[in-house]
C-alpha cells in the first residue's frame, strides 16, 4: 500500500477521540465487499448509486474493487433540519441523472442508523421500477434502528459511538480523515445529548 499521509494536525484536534476503524482495516473490508459484489452482479445491468456526501470516499474506493462493467450515479439528500431528522422525511437535493427502470440498483451509504433515510430512499426509487434494489453500507449501527430494512452488504458493525472520517462528518468537517474516529464525548457532550434526545424521541 502507498504510505499513509500523516494527518497529525487534524487528529490532534480536541474533538477527535480514538480510532475506531483504522485505514488499513477499512481498505481490507472495502476490497472484500467489492469482490463479493463482483460475484453477485455478474451479467447484471448494474447502476451503483452514491449517496452524497457521506458515502463519497467509501464509494470511490469500493467501485475500484468491482471488476464489472457498470454505471454510477449520485443522489444527494438532506433531512429537514436536526430536529426532524427522525421523521424520515428527507429532501432530495440532487436526483439521479439516469433512468433506473429495469436496472439492478446498488445503493452505497456511509452509515445506517435509524434507517429512516434509507427506507425513504428505497420507497422513492422503487416507484421508478428498477429490477432490483440492494444496499451496501460501510457501517451498520443497528441499536437505534427504526425502519425495517434489508442490508445486503455491511462493512462494519458499530454500537453507540458517533464517528467521523473516511467521508463521515461532524458539522460538515473531518470527512478527509483516512481512518474512522470516535468523537470525544466530553468536548461535544451537549451535541451528543441533543442528538440522542432527538433520536430517542
Ligand atoms: P438514519 O436515517 O438515522 O439511518 O441516518 C443515517 C445518516 O445520518 C447517515 O447517512 C449519515 O449521514 C448520518 N449519520 C448517522 N450516524 C452518523 C455518525 O456516527 N457519523 C456521521 N454521520 C452519521
Ligand atoms: Mg449519509
């Protein structure tokens, strides 16, 4: 592997805690996922959809490990503000460019928490009559799962921690970290409490 860039300035930040998934482990898992997808989608008409922004780094690495001809598309969604994040109502801020009717769709997500975002997306895309829809997520945090969704490909399972890096953000920052870190709960305790209160409502 090419030498890792030392990201000392950011990682010495007051906000970041311990590494939860180191970069070399992420790369290993992403390669395995890509190989599985390669086997499963042989001779299929595949479109891989990246959910912006969080999944973008995972997506970029993953597709390099998929040894098949396929097309890619991007979708951007945002929940209606922090408070309503548990409502499952999301706004599509950038829709797909391609028509997905009759195609085999693989949605690539960074992390699935309550599952509400994804269940909205699946419902929205199903109306367009694709042949199949499956989900590939880097992280599955099922402790707060509300929506009953089938996730075919999972990189890592995670408990309560809120994590950043490798595409995942905290207030839109830290997406550029090569490893995935937990947040230091003492420095951002208020935010975490607010998040938990919102998610447990
Ligand atoms: P859900 O609708 O509750 O499943 O929320 C999933 C979305 O919330 C993900 O696609 C992320 O954008 C965001 N999210 C949830 N947990 C985390 C985290 O630990 N770090 C960064 N983003 C997160
Ligand atoms: Mg996301």
